[in-house]
């Protein structure tokens, strides 16, 4: 099969399949309530999509040529960044689909869930490959729309609805700012094509304003502090699979969109990267401090995503402004490892939430006290959670250590005193984060289980399978970090080309 | 051959860890057997590696990129520490068979112990600074997991997290050192910078030198990071013996010794190292005098003796430091395991409740006294020879004499607190009704070799110095025969001064009733020592400030949509202002 056709199919299949999944799912629930057809269709779609992506990926890796396709006026380009994002979202999405089957088995609206999840995955792949501003905006908005409904999935819970509404309003404001920026860019350069803007954009007050609007507009979705306030509610109220997707890929997709837009304006000023570094510092500190006092597990993980976004920003920011290839590669590597580790943490927390609360019919959040002695009854889940959380804290031999290390190496290689200070600050933050990660592990391995653990229901096998796969991934990448070079290397090079000219 | 042995010495414990965990807690006897077999096997392969220590071999696993190649070199410094880690490791595991009998979650215990042993071996054998850091962090992870093994005990959990945070914080020094090395040389090769310190510009080398000093101080519980070790005593006692006396805490001394040729030229570094060692030795000895928990006395004693080793490196004698490391690993492991036998027997760690136990547990008393005599530094036992070599190094030109005098005083203090400890536990009248049973067979099997070692390892002085001299050319260690070394110690004047100091210390304890007046005069100092000279207050303050700022920050998450939108617009204005002012990168 031609790589270009495969690329088209990779993008198109999830989007086209989504309404089909919904319809068939809806009809099937009436006739065959026992079989969850929507879930299996979604899974099939994603697996087939993975095959197409495999064709695209091998072509790209072998030839190192970006794939360009055009459908009418829509032009799409697959470069290193697009490939990395696509791999991350498909891999995590498939595992989340598998996990979500049992997780939401008792809830209504399942066909909506799987249809929108599939669509969201497709839109994120499209976002990564967008080659002009309008395209970028459309895919971005489509992704956002899917995610609003998914966050408010438990529509009978007031807290979930509140989280959904806050997310919607703040996100919509961000989108308006992005539209304003697009308007300014179009007025100034006369084009929406990213390549043409790169050449035509000249330093001027209006273009600086456009850049600021891009940063804030996309920054809401990318969870930059202080635009992040929607995140703790959304990530903790959403179904756990969606929390995993949000922390693991959606906020990173927001960052990729920002990078694409800023890259087009790279001639306007060198400050874009410096601003990202500034946000990185704030994100790391605020994320860690806010997580420190949390007693709700999913909120704690949500705040920790802020600080990990900080590490990613540190890597890509250094790549953008100082041309550091290792930093950029490290930043993208951290996108991958964070998706795995945070995804795993949310899935494990979700499994415990299911067995200790949801399966018993209540909608209470999972608190840290519920973790006490959980390893006695749920050894696999407890182990998976420990691997995820210790990896997030940056302890070897887990993947989180290696990706942070690469970012730090890149930072030191620049020789810039501020950058080096920032790296030391990041390392200190990593130590601080252990202050809230480590106690969770201690709680899991108590001998005396909490009473709620003793009354908990068993965890379905289909929930455990994704956890096992992700745990293995985290350990393997921690021992052989160069296994991801084929993805992170091209992505770093694409970033440097984006900002280097 | 060396390649396979290295792989086995790291890999066998790790395989054992996996199998112990997989065996499941329903088969404790299988877990005990697996643990003992794999740790002993690793001990054998490590001992087999020693003959290769004289060759300058390099074993390489290419990984590349930002991670360098994973290289290992079985030189004298590495193989000797690998042997200590695995041999004492296997003795600690054998001891655990009795000590941990009937305990729950044995799989987790043995898995982490074996994981630790493999990581420690990797740490001392690798020549890639990144890989050394990785193993360093793994030992920190396992140490934390084992200190807080009894997760239901809040003191144990607190001790574990404290150890983790403090050693991680200090470990940033090693992180910075590795990053500086990579940034300037494009690789992590330790041997390259040791052979040629000029590879790095002077400023970068200084950062690396002091970074490594900070990391070593944190890992070896030296000033100002000594506070985690006493709280780490919440760990099961075989862990205290293995990790917090004989192996992991030596990693800091190892790091300083390994990099000595590279850093000795950095201005102020040697003086700083000596100061850190001296302060640790002094402060810890004073704190040991007033401590009432048996394991805490031994913990402070470990800090103090590590202070001697660090001081020795700073004074310029890597051989003296490593020789004392060998002696100390053996006799301190002996003392801790002996203490473990006592605690297991009577069920308390408080020395004020003990007394007269010697009559009830004579074997334990015998081995404990042997260890105590070595700690005090009395002749014939290994502690005497190695401590005297350190004091002699202090006399070398260029080393401040006043520091040596302080170290001599500390020798006297060491004698005092050691005899106090032995007396309170084994002699005198029993102060409480305690049921005491003699140590089990596995415990005796572990204790006996250590006691014999305490009496004999000093005979290896000659071969040891030859091993180090031939395999570490950059260190410029002179090889001597055992006879020469012994004669040197016996004829040095500082030896006799030290013995006099020790004699004074012993006499002070023996005559403590008559000296009670002096004791009262120093009571203020005693109280300060019980309060760890304010260091714990510093720790508490840091934690409180962090928690309070975190709590205050929570108020920014108001939950009100209008406030959130206001943040958004405010951020937009700030960013636009920054751009308008034209801020680039300084």
C-alpha cells in the first residue's frame, strides 16, 4: 500500500468510523444488551489504524522525507512531531479503549463514549499533521469538542458537569484567542499556510500580539500555569480512561499546536522559546506544590501533570530558543514516557476507583486513605501504580528517569547559565515530587488493609491487561532508553527546523 | 571471563530478586532458600573477580547518544567493594532467615535486598558516570523501601521518606557532576577525567568536585546531611547492617576515593573534604555518648567512622580510607547483627532497659565485644591498624594539625561511648525483667565469620595495597608488604598518642561516678547533642515551610469560573507586556 494512502486512511478511518460506531452501538444495545459492540468496534478501528500508521511510520523512518498529502484545499504534512504524536495517541488510546470496556460497563451512553474517543484520537492525529492554520484550528476544535463531552460523561453527577462546563468555557475562550491570532496573521501575511507564513512573517507589534494570543489560546489546553485551573476538576471527574487520555496526550496535543503556530512566527522574535522556559519553571513549581497537599488521588495526579508539562516545556523550549537537540529529543521522549506513566497511574487509580467505589454503586472519589494495604487484595494494580508513580518521580530504572535525564543533558550542553540554573531547578522539583509520590507507595504496601479495601470487588481482567503492558513499557524504556530514538530523534529535528529556519 | 563474572555478580542478585518476588509470600521457606542461594552465588562470583583486579580491563555495552556506553572496569577499588557488598550481603541474608522468620511480605523484603546488592556491585564496577548515578539512585530506592518495610509503622515510613529526600537532594550534586562531564567531553567516561583532569575547564571541574562532595556527604550521612541515618534505624536490623553500615553508606567514600586524582587539584576541595569528615566524626561521637537506643548509638558511630574515612581521603591517603572501609564494614556489620540478635532476643532497643545480658546470651556478648574492641581501635583487631593509618595520613605536610588533634580526641570519645554501650547492654545489673534467648543457628552462622574477619582482615594489608597500586595508576598508591605496613603503624608516634587517648576514654567510663561533676558541667552540650545540635529543627523547618506554602497556594484554585477567566486574561496581558519590552534570553 502506498504510504500516502495509508496516511490518509490513518487520519480518516477514526473520524469516519466514529459515527458508525455510535449508530451500531446504539442499535446493538437495544437488541443485544449483553454485548458491548461499540467497544469492540472501536478497538478494531484503532488496531486497523495502527496498521496503517505502521506503514506510514516505516516509510517516514526509512526515507526521512515528510509525507505530504492534499485533499482538496486541506494539506497535511507528516513530520517527526506528527509521527510521535500519532504513535502516542494510538498506543494509549487503544489501551484506554480496552480498559474502558469494563470500567463503564454499567453506565449509559457507552456508544457515545467509544465513538467520541475514537474521533478524538483521529482528530489528534490530524492536529499533529496540520499544515496550515485553519486546518490546525479545525482539528484542534474538533478534539476539544470530543473531550468536553467525554469529561462530562457522568452527566448525572453535579461535580462532573461542573468540571465539564468550566473546561468548556475556559477552552472556548482560548479558542477565541487563537482565532484572533489567526486573523492577525492572515491580515499581516495574506496566507494561512504555515510554510508561507514562515517566510512572510516580519517582526511587528501585531505579530507579537498574534504570538501572545497563540501562546495563551493554545496554552489553556496545554495546561500552562495560570491557565490550568480547569485541569484538576476535569481530570478527576472524567472517567479514568479519559483522565489518562487528557493527561497523556490531549494537553501534549495542545502544546504541539502551539509549537506549530509559534514556529511559523519564528522570524518575529527569538523570545517564544524563552517564554516557554518561563512557563516551564512556573508549571514545575506550582504543579508540585499543589499536588503535595492533595488527598484525592486523581486530583493529585492531575496536578502532577502540570509539573510534568513543565519538564516537557523545558525540553522543547530549550530546543526552540537554544537549538539544543538533546533537550528537544528529551522533551519529546518525556511526552512518550509521561503518556505511559501518567496513563498507567490513572488506569491503576481507575481500577481501584472501580473496585472500591463504582462497582459498589457509590460515586465517591478515590482518596489516599483508600490505598492503605491495597496491595494485599490487588497486588497487580498496586504494583502497576507503584511503577507509574516512582517512574514519575524520576527514579531509575524506570522510563521517567531517562527522559528527564535527556532533557537535563541537553540543557547543560547549551552552556547557558540561565538554562543550567533551570535544569538544577527542575532536578530539585523532581526531588520535591517524591515527597508526595513515595507516601502513596508506602500506603499501598501496608499489611493492614483499609476496611474499604476488604469490601472491594475484584478487578476485571481487561482492566489489568493494559496495566501490565504499560508497566512493562515503563521498565523496558527505563533500561533501554535508546529504543525510542527512532521516534524522538526525528521529532527533535523537526522542532529545530521549525524554530531554526 | 571477567565480563561474564561482572554480569553474573550484578545479574544473579537481580534474578534472585525477581524469583523471590515471584515465589509468593505463601512459600516463605522457598523465598529464604532462593535469597540465600543467590546472594551466596553472587558472593562467590565477586570473590572470583578479585584476581582480575590487577588487569586493566574494560567491559562495554554500547547504548550511545545522550546515555553514553555502559562500561565496567574490574579494578582494585571496584572488585574489593563488590566483594564486600556481596559477601556481607549474603551474611545479612543468612541472618535474615532467623531474624525475619514469620514476618509477612518476605517477597518484597528479599527482592529489595537482592536488588540492592546487584545495584551496589554495579555502582562500584562501572566507569560510566551516568550509569553510576543510575545505580546510586537504585540504592537510594531500595534503601527507602527497606527502611519503610513496616509500612504500618509511621516512624518507619517517615524515616524512609526522610532518607529518600535527603539522599536524593544531595545526589543532585552527582547529577550535576555527570551533566558537567557530558557537556564538556561528550561522554561519561570516569577514567578519562581521572587520568587527565585538564579535560575540563577549571570552573567546570570545581563544580563537579564540590557536587560530588555534596552527593558523597548525603549518601554517607556526613555533615550536614547526617540526620537521615539515625532515623533509618527503623529498618529491620539486617538492613541496618548491610545497607546503612557496610555498603551503601560507603558509596560516598567510594565516590571521593575514585575521583581523588581528578579533584585533588581543585582549590579548597581537599580542605573541604577533611572538614566535612572531621565535623561528622566529632558531632556524631558526641551524639553517640548521650544516645539511649542501641541502634542509634551504632548509627552515630557509623557516621563518625565514615568521617574518619572521608577525612583520610581529604588528607591524601586513599589507601588508608579504603583499608578502614574494609575493617569498618566487617566490624560494623558484626556489631549491627549482634545488636540485632540482642534486640530479637529481648524485644527492645532501649539500652536503659537492658543490663547484665552477657550471662544470658554469652555467644552474642563474645562477638559483640570483639566488634566493640575493633571499633575502639585497640591493637591486634582490624580497626586498630586501619584507624592508625588514617591518623598517620593526617600528619602529612599540608594537612592542618588541629584537625588531626580533633580526630585524636574523637578516638577517645569513641572508646568512651563504645564501652558505655557494651556495659549498658551486657554487664552490670539487669534493669528490667527481660526474657533473653541465645541467637539462632542462622544468626550464629552469620556472626561467626564476621567475628573471625574482624580479627584477621588486617593481615590482607599488603595484598590490598598491591591490588590498589597496580590497578589504579592515577591514584599513585604505593604498594607495601603487610610487614612494612604493620611496622610503620607500630613505630609511628601518633599511634601511641592515639592509644593514650583511647586509654583516657576507657578510664573516663570506668571512673564515671567520680567524674560525674564534669558530666554535669557538660550537660548543656549533652542536651544539644540529644537534639542533634539543631539539625532536626532545620529539617522540620524546611518541611513546614514547604507544606505551608503549598497550603497557601491552594487558595489560588478558587473553583470560581470568573476568577479562572481573569487569570487567563491577566496572563495574556503579562505575556504581551513581556514581548513588548523585548525580553530575549540573557
